[in-house]
């Protein structure tokens, strides 16, 4: 069947309109998909940063007995503050603060003998920058927790 003149123009305009409708239907889904991929990347970055921060805090805590500012007579609160400071310094890219991060140090290192284990647990609340604004069933905040156990140095 040959189309001539106005019939051919009508057919082309109909196909263009169909393409616009298809793009309008598919584009929001693709946008949410790509933002979801970026969101997973941010979450994995947060997980790695929290793991590294917990490891750095535990390492600093185990070596603290050899450090001059922790040796002899240091209070438990001071030791916890020193470990928390090491954790926050390590994960500076996450903008950790007291509102979105908790650092727990167990047991009290002042009564633990050399060679015993110290546990540092870091919990960070990851805030979703993208997807939770578009997809209401996706949580706006996700907890990221990492626990590290190391032995105290002699």
C-alpha cells in the first residue's frame, strides 16, 4: 500500500507521538533504576568507611597502652573518647557526628590484661540521598554496623 501526501504525514506524526508516549512511560522507570544503582554505591561506600573506621579505632585502642596520652591513670571515658576520635578521624568522608554515629568500646581496657581482646562497635546511620524521595517504600535511613575485635598489645 502506497501512502501519498497527507496520509503519509499523518502516519509519520502518529509514529512520533507513539515514541514520545513510550519515552514518557519508560524514562521515570529508568531514572529510578539508575538512581537506585547510585544509591547502592553510596551505601557500599558507607559500609566500607564504617568498617575501616572501626578497624582504625580498635587498632588505636590496642596500641593505646604504648601511647603516652593513654599510659597510666587514664580514665575509661578518656579512653573511649580517644577511640571515638580515631574512628571519626578515619571516616571523615562520611561526616560522622554524635547524631548519626555511636561508638561502643568493650571491655574496659584499663582492667584488661595484655593479650586480651578489645571490641569496638561502630554504628552509623546512612541517609538515602536519592531513592527514598521518589520511592516511598524505600527507607530514608539505613543503619550500618561493623564490629572489630583485636587483642591488646603487650
